[in-house]
C-alpha cells in the first residue's frame, strides 16, 4: 500500500480543552485553524523530508472514537510508505507513541 495511517495523532484543541472540573475552555475558530495548519505543515514536511514524495494527506477530525485524530498519508511509492511505517512505530509525537500501519 502507498498509504499509511497514523492512529490518533491529531489532537483537536476543542476536544482536548477540558479542564479538571469538566468545563471546556473556549478555543476560537482562528486558534483552531492555526493549530491545524501548524500540525498539517509539520507532519507533511516531515513525511516528505524523511520518507519520500507525499501525494495526499488527510487529517480526520470526527466524533467516531476509532477515527478521531487519524492521519492518512499517501506516498507516491509503496517502498516509502513501508519505510515510514517501520520508522514511525519507533517514534513519539506530542508526548505520545506513534502507531503507524499500512492502510488499504
């Protein structure tokens, strides 16, 4: 497969902005977009620089627990995707271990 899945790697600030007392702090649309743009650029750039040409990248931000924060990266070459999965499973991002797998 040319596509890899990075499971639960994107943390939407609106979903993760709950305080200890259960109240949500307000995150503006502008802050949300800036957070997303920074995340997208960081991950996209890293994938291209370390593993190979990226054709497409999708960030899931929905309410289904099994998809929340998944990022799908489609490389031009299958070998690049395989190399990325092997390497990324030994790395951390944002204080969390990365779980990467090939995706059909």
